[in-house]
């Protein structure tokens, strides 16, 4: 490993889908979405040792669930960028996994975005460089929104992003029952049950800084993947029931394609709920956090 002074570091924060509406399956196999996303204070960490051969080392509490390094999105994203720009410096990437895998928190996508940001930093590329964005889009639908991890509305297949949104602080409890819900299987279950109604979208520049306006928006729009995910993983329903039973829970919902769910609380009740849930369910992954801008 290179000298410590040369190591570049980026956090890869958990992405939470506060809402997720899904359109019908398109001819190309993708689905249009409409999702309000925010980022938590919980994160993986990606480091880069410059000018070494491109490689990835994965470590950390949830590293085993992240799969083989050669197939990790961190390397996939780096290769997309370096294939497009052979003049760029690269290096050895180190990923510390703290977030659960296949959990609806965009962990792999956020890791990939952090790697792209590190390579951009190393090569003095601006954050909005088109080659970086193209590499993000080629890697996965959620990677682009994680390049600049601030609350936004994302649409299309994840390629249409609003400007950053200012949200009020949202204390929350994140809970995963310890099961993975593969995204493809959840979307397949959605397709089997989907109606013929088209996806309707509103103002992508909506102002959600007011707490009352935000909660009205969240109560209006849910997560269209929640029911199909529960059909594959009934434990998600148990998590939602447990969150809603906690004092002060304002809203409980699944994030992404699951199985992680979130409950919104005020700060004090969030801490109490996290302690209570951990005591009752010691085998669940439970974390208290605040949704907002982690940078």
C-alpha cells in the first residue's frame, strides 16, 4: 500500500428512497421511475492509492456479502472511466463495507460513485465532467445520483436528476432484517402485478424545505416496490410493523427494492426506537441516523 500521505478517501453514504414510483416495463427491459432520494450519515468508505495497478481490496463488517472484488461495481465504474479516458491516472482501490448488501440502500452504487469521485479528484476533473457521468450511467441506474450525494428527485432510469433539494433534517431509524432482496427479482414481481396505468410525474423543481410540505408529499407518494418485495420477503412486513409500533413514528416505508426499511421520527424518539428495536431483534441490522446532506 502506498504511503499514508498519498491515500485519497471518500465516504459512500447510504441512499434512501423516501418515495419510489415505478412505471411499466419498457421495451428495453428498464422501468421509468420517479423517486425522492436523500442520503444518510451512514456510509461505506472508499480509498485510493494512486499510481498502482488498478485493483480492489474489500474489507469491513459486511465485506463477505459484497461478493467477489472482480465483479464489484467499484471496479466496474473505474474501468468504464479508464476505458473512455486512457490518459487518466488510476490506482489501487480499498473499500470498507459497513452497509448491508442488496439492501435497498444503494450501497454498491454509492461505492462506485465514490470511486469515480476519487479518480476525478486524482486527475483534476470537475465534478460535472461528462466522462465521469457517462461512466456512472454505464455502471448502474443509481450511480449518477450518488456522484453528488444530496437530496434530489431522480427520474427516467436514474439519468434525469433535479437540482439538489433542501430538506428539513429527518431523524430516522434504518432496519434490515438480515435478508437480501435481489433487485431483478423484485422488479419481476412488480411486473407480474403491475396495472396498466402510466407513470405520472409532477414538478421536478418542487420546494420541499418546509416540513409540512415534505410530509404531505411523502404521504401522497409511496414505494411501488414495497408490496412485491414483501411477497418475496415477508420479513419486510415484520420490520414495517415493528417500526410503526414505536412511539413517535411519523412514517415507515421500505427503501428502494428492500429489504431495508426506514422510520421517520423526531430525534429523541428515534434514539429510543433504535434501542427498543435492537433489544427485541438482536439479529436485525438497526441504525439511527439523520437523512440530509452528508458532505
